[in-house]
């Protein structure tokens, strides 16, 4: 095979291998710069540079109100992220995909320690949402 014919094969092989390098399944880690604010006034979660993140995270947020305002500002361009919220007695008050520029409200529930479950599946992009008490 001549040198001219080898170049396309070499370049194709490099492209193929570089594509495989980014297919590593990852959990949320320090490289994603996760930031969490967890006070009775708000629960805020941000994580950046998600690259094929597959993880399940659980948090407890003490909500003094029976409902919460939910501000989404995530941009997940591949895979998905889901936020599931249960109130203080375990009733489901919200279950939604992480979205971009979306304002929503949870259903009315029982004030107290709410459970937030965040599920990432092959997520690439940025996760960013905020919950605040709503009377």
C-alpha cells in the first residue's frame, strides 16, 4: 500500500479512536464543579462540563412552605437529567426533565424535609436549577 493510500486509513483510525475516548461513562465529580446551596430559603444545584455523566444523587432540603417555585436553567444537549421531588411525607410533588429557561411550580405538599433525587443518564452539558419556598 502506498503512502498516499495510508493517510486516509490513518486519519480515519485517529478519528475513530478519539470518538471512543469520549464514550467513557462518568459519575458527577470535581471536574464538573458541582455547587450546592442548601438553606431553607433555597436549594440551588449547578454542575458544568457534564460529559457522559450517569449518576443518581439524593439531597434533603428543608422547605418551610407547602410548595416550591422551580427555576430551570440547564442545558443538556445529549442524554438527560431528571429531578424528582418528594415532600416531607414522601408524596411525589414534582418529576421533570432538566430544561433550559423554564419556570415551574411543584404540587402542594407537606412542609419539612423534602427529598430531591437527581438522575443523570449519558448527560452532556450543564445542569442548573433552583428551588425556593412558595406559599
